[in-house]
């Protein structure tokens, strides 16, 4: 193994690790990313890979369930702003899911 390689459990990383910004590692950024995935799967935003608006309700539901599970598992450990973000996002996305599933 060369000095620039770092072995993980199932993969090899090469090169130097670049420090991630604090913003990219925040809980809020992670939650918004999950919410964006739900919105994309509901057809509310273009798929970044294809540029097309596509509906995939099973994938939307899976990501919505992940967000709900994350909310339950972090209950009591979030800041007031984080709780407001997750709860508001869940409410909005649940409503959008119900609307999309009726079409």
C-alpha cells in the first residue's frame, strides 16, 4: 500500500483528504438533502442526473420514511431550529406525497 492510500473496511481512498466545510457536515444540510430527494421523486423538481421531471412514488416514500425515522431517533437531541426544520419539512413533504399519490 502506498503512503497516499488509506484502506477502509470495503474500499480504498487515494490522495489527501480535503477538509469538508462545516456547512456540508451539518445536520440541517443532511435533512434538506433527504427532503430534496423526496421532492425530486415526487416530480416537484428535475432529477439532477437526467434533467427531467420524473415521478417515483416508492422512492419518494422510502426517503420520506427515512426522514421520519431520523426525526424519531433524534427526538430530544435537536436544537429548536433543527426540530422546526425537520417537523416543517416532514409536514410539507407528507402533504405533497398525498397529493402526488392521488394523481
